[in-house]
C-alpha cells in the first residue's frame, strides 16, 4: 500500500520537480517522522523537500563544513529553492555569511562542531590519555582526487599549494627538530588512502614522510584526537582549522593560492586577513618565522592577536552533541504536546 502511495505521488508530481525529490518527499510523507535532519546544509533536495513538508514535519540542518560559494546555490533560481527552517551552525560568521547571501533560513543557533564534540566524547568514553603537547604540529592532509583535479577548478594552483604546505612543514620540522603528525583524511588500506600517499609523494620526494591513516573503526575521530594532542594545526583552509579552535588550539591557515574562493575562514566571510592565524605569501622564510612565533606564544597571547573572538569562528565544541540532543528532545516533546492539543 505504501509503495502504491509513493508511486502515485511521483507520477502526480512528475513534471514539478526531479524524480529523486519526488521520491524523497513521498517516502518521508509515508514514514511520517517528527524530525528530518541533514548534515548537508547546501543540499537542494533537502531545501525543496523541507519547503513542501515543513508545515507538518520539523526539518533541521547541522553544519559539518565551511560555507561554500556554489554559483547554483546562490543564483536567483537557487535562492528561490533555498530553505532551511533551522540551522545549527558553527559560529556567528556562518550566520552572517548566509544572511549576506539573503537566503531563506528560519532560525540559527551557533553550537560548534558536532564531529569535534563526538570525537571528544569518544576519547572520554574510551578513556584515552590525551597529551595536549604530544606533537608540536598537526599537519592536515588536504588531498585532491588527482594532481590536476580539484573541487575548485577555478583555483588553478590548488594542488601545488597543498603540496607546498606539506613541503614547508616537513622542511621546518626537520630543520628545528619539531615533532609533527601528518593527519590523513582516509582509513588505511583503502583506495582513497593510497591516492593520498601517491598525491604527497609528488611533493615530498626529498622526505621519508608518513601519513597517519587510522583503522576504519576510528576514521571519523582520529584527526580530531591528533589535533587535541598538538600545539599547532596547519592546513590550507580545511574546516578542521576552525574545529581546532574549538579545542583551544592554535591554528595557521597557510594559503598562497591568492584566490578568493579558498580564503579563510570561508569565501564571503569578512575576517581580518592580517590575523596571526593567516599567512598568504608563498615564502618559506615567512612561513618559518610565523610558525616559530606561534609556537613560542602562550594561548592567551595567540588568541589576543586572532582579530576576532574565538566564538566568531567556532562556538565551544565540547557540549555540542549534548546541546543537539537536548534540542531534538525539546522538539519531539513540543510536537507531541502539540499533537495532544
């Protein structure tokens, strides 16, 4: 019977929207959940389905990456479809970004990073011994699928800049005998992890480097645990830079691409580019000077030169998962009471 309902809905609305969007709408109508949650906040499918069903079902988006500048999403047609009833975002800067784009988001709440919070909870539940000074530097791997392929094809030097960051960091650590961990994105012994190694072999020919690639079981939290145990996290513009701040960790966005679409903390977000956490010149000497300076600073000294409050970039993260659980419970209780009435 439910299958017939879904098929009827799809056929009835065949020319109104895509087959996938009709199927998702029909499926959710049949399941009739009280809440629908996504971690893909720029999903057009989520926007359209939530607009159709929002009067009966609560739709919530949880931010899991930096805001993007996809032309389609912020075009006139994209804005017409854009709809998020409630967005749990990283920090104030994300709210300002979307408001500046004039898209339809009903309500915002800055709660920090869910993945960081879950990783913190995991470390606590497993009773892992976290040494906050175990590593001087955590370098975040930002691998491109191919050397000449990028998620941002307009950034022609994207791959070379990712390689330059890795080379400069390895050179610095070797010269000054610094302890570093190179945090990979993928679990070991996978196609993606082998591509990761292949990518960096092209740029680290003169180094006997090792990328920390975790087992599949801890893939989602290993980089966060490495960040917790490092004094400084370095990347081009990985979301993990902002997430590191939520752990009270120093960061450096070394971004010599000179392209506005990869600006830290995200395209379209106003942030002082003279901040201690940003370096855009492709100079090893300047890189060395900045890293050594940051490592020599206390946390208080470092964050006083950030240019904004830490919470602007990322709300404190330790309680994020608990806050979201509480908000979902409140929403469920509200819906239940509303139905009783």
